[in-house]
């Protein structure tokens, strides 16, 4: 029954599990336009995975990606760069290239577990510098299955 | 359930309660209009009338405003009505369906009305010009071309039953049930629609042309509609009558006409017997409009209406978008809550026929990105520049993407999402950098729930 599904607003508080069995609460942005969840560097530091972000950007070869050579670069990343980086960086789960609105970006993914309402989600998240953005965590639609979203509920903060 | 038939209606209710004088007055639309004005009730403004050939040939057509409705005084079923929307450059009148009329053609039409071509039993008639009413926003998604009207049956100053009548393609944009319009029952307490019925389709739940839901629509100004209906009945002096009310965009409820022999198909769409209801209010003594209204709501309103379920959408939806020329086009769109306004790519905007607006915009030098500090100033500046540049360029906005801003012009856009017709101002991404040609923003997602697990 669809009635029993929990209805999320656009802003939800989540509990992020830390390695020391404690947790922190953070406000997250529910965004149906995003596929996967993204976390800020500050969260990565808390869960002890900041080194992934640091090493990733140190080791990643310089690539100029445009919308034209996107598919070629993606093939290169999947076949060569990803296996190499995974060997070099512990806890790096995946490397993905995403065509975002602000241009194409290559992002490191790590394992990430948190609680959204009544559901514990053991999922993956990309580490991004979200310092200038309002929410340290963005929940993508991959983590929203089983929920319903009401776009008029808990609307985003504007400043 | 005892359905009220035509004979019972005439013998038990029309004859005893409607005097000959009042029925005669109701049939004469001009006289009804004068009577309603005397009682300060809202009606469409009268611009002029023609009752003889001499008047017709001396009539000054330049006194008419650009938009008006030409009607026969004792017309039946909407026949002989001509709606004029404006004048073109040649000075011809523009009618509905992009039909044009020269003044000579209108004179011929008035002449036909005077001959009684459209009147009851073809007796000579009067033609009159009145204000053209406009469709209010709430009914846009359920009316094909014309304007819907609300029929309220009043007996002994108590609203007994109500019905919303919708124009369809079959009825050629007329809110007339006999030629294929859709009738929708209305709950008297809340003014929300209940069951729908069309002559050629039987019981229906969706509008035959737009596939929009017909139940659960809340009629605006409902108490005002009922109050005006009661007072119109009292003004005309009918004991038992049907009042037709139109909701105008600017004027609100306006009395269109008053009927001494109201139709009986209203019983089908309300799933109720008119006879039972009429007999219940027959012997009451009603002294004021407020009392009539209160009794009606208490006796005939259903208090436990089923709640209309909120439609659930997936993240990706197939949407019907209307082009600048109002042709439907199917497109796969993404529902993105992080965007406020619905946005489309430049390429898709061109495909929809907004090329001329974009060409007009090309004269303005718009930078690809703007620093956050300058965003507000730039937005205001461009808004000033695009004013009057092109009729489709309605606004311009600065949209934040990470720490920078991009400038996006806005155009009017109509699309159908989850059986609801949405009219909005959509932004154009000039750099074409969107994951889908159409991205629906959260402003247009009110009234929906999104299920991210829904894949179809």
C-alpha cells in the first residue's frame, strides 16, 4: 500500500554513523535530480575517509573533459584509471564520471551508512567540496526507494 | 430513488409555483438582465441591443468594444451566439476558432436573429451585445475552448441541487449537455465536484478531451455562487427555477440566465432524486437568503466526501508539452526538486516554436556565467532590457549553479503532467546543459508526490 510509505520533505535530518559506533545528526537535502548521494569533505573527515579525497585528487591524472569526449574519457576511467586508483587508495569504493550542471566532474566514492527516518541505509556516496553549499549532505534518488517525496514539505532554506 | 420526470416537474412544481409572468420574464434575457441589475446582482454588461431592421441599419458598430458576445434574446441551447475576441488590422472582427467576420457578415447574422432563426418556435427576436466573459484559472484544465457554467436548482429559496457543465470538443465548446457537454455533480456543502456524466459516454471520471480528473475540483466562490442564485430566483419571482452562473476571471460569479423549466438530467450526475429533495423543502418558510443557504447545506450536502488521492509520479515522466502553436508534443522529462522553475534546453525551446523569441534575445549580450556578488544586479538589469523585446519573453532570472550564476530567460509554457494541465513560466538553459530536454522544477510539482522507486 502506497499509504504506508513515509513521505519525505525536501529537507530531512539524517543520522550519520561514525566508526566509533557513535553518530552525528546533519540536515540533508533531498534531491530527485541527483542519482547518488554526495557528502561534504567535513563529513568525510568525521567518518575517517578524508584521505580518500586527498589522495584521489593527488593521484588523478589531469584530464580535460568536455561534452564531446565524455564517452571516451569514461571508457578510459573505467578500464584503466579506476582499477589503478583502487589498488593505491584504501577504502576507495568506486570512481565515477558525472555530467553535472556545472560541467563534467570525476568523483571518488566511498561506503557511507546513515539513517533516513526509519531506514538504515548502507550505501555509497561521493565526496565533494560542498563548503559553499547550504547542506553538507545531498541524498540522491538511489537512496529514496521506498519513500515518497512531497515537494511542498520542508522546503529548502534559501540562505 | 424516485426520479423526477418531465410531467411531474410541470404538474407538481412548475405550474403551482411559477407564475406566468415570472416564466415569461425568465425567457426574456434582456428583461431578466434589467431585473437582476435592479436587485444589484452581477450580470454581464450590456453594450447594446437591436430589435428592428431600422435599428440595425442605424446601429453604430464603432461604439462596440473589441471583445463582446452577440446573442439572440430568446435563444435555445446556445444557438446563434457569436463571440468576438477583437479586431484585426483590416478592421474585421475575430471570432472563435480564428474565424473572421466583416461588419457586413455580422449585420447578416443580426438580421437572422431578428427573423427568429434561433428563437423558440421561430418568432421574431431581438439581438443584443454583452460583455465577453473570460475563463477562470481553476477551470482551464477541464474546459474545451468555451466557458463552463454552474446550474443551481432553487426551490422555495433553498438551493436543492447543483451541477457544473463543461464544454467539450463534441459540444463544440458549448456548455450544453444535449449536444455532448459534460455534466458534473456538485456537493452543496463544500462546492466540490462529485460524479460526471456525458450524454454519449455515460458515467465518466475523466474529461473526454483532456483526460483530467473531474471529481474533487473545488469551485471557487462557492457560497457566493449559491447566495447569488437564491437572490436571482427571488428577483425574477420564480418559485422553482434553475439559475445559470458563470465564474468570470475578473468579475467572479455572474448570472447568465434564469430558467423556469430547468432540465432534469442534473439528477444523474448527483446520484440523487430531485423529487425527494423538492418535497423536503416544499413547506418550509424561508425568510432570508442566509436561512435558505444554511438549510440547503444542512439537508443536501454530503459531509463525508471521499478525499481525492494525491497523484504519485516517478522521477522520470512522459509529459505532453504544448508548442507555441498549441500542438501537443510528447517528451520524457525529469522531475528535479532542486530546481525551482521548470527549465528546458534551448534546442527543445526551438523545437517548440520559440525561435523568434530567442532570435529577439540574441541582440542582448548575455554572459555565460556571473559571479555571485553581481547576480542580483545583473538580473534586474536584464529584466529591464528584455521588457517589450518579444511577447514570449516574460521574465529573466539568475539561477545559482554551485558558486556561480547563469542567466536564463523565461517563456510561457503549458504542459500536462499526471493528468493535470500546468501553465507556467519556464526558463531556457541557453547553454543546453541539462540532462533532459525538459526538467520540471518543484514550483510545478505542488499537489504531487514523487516515488523515486517508480520506474515506469
